[in-house]
C-alpha cells in the first residue's frame, strides 16, 4: 500500500504569530481571527486544497 501524505492546517487565536508583517498585505484578514466567519472561510479554503484537518491553537494573550 502506498504511503499517504496528511495535510494539516494550523491557526492560532491571535492576529499574527508565525507571519509578522503579513497584516500589511491587502488580502490579509488576520484581524478577524476571533470571528466565526474567519474560521469557516479558513476551513473552506483548506477543504478546497484537500487538507485533512485544521488545528486551532488556543493561546494566552490580549
């Protein structure tokens, strides 16, 4: 049986963590990280890309 590749999306409950400066991009929507619409849009994007999962990390912060 051939090996399978599993793709997992990762997002954190904050505006920017792994991508400083991305918020300046005109298509960035990271400021909406705390809305349901943002999460649904992210999940749909990953689904179109054939991702297997989405991990939403909870972080402490303001």
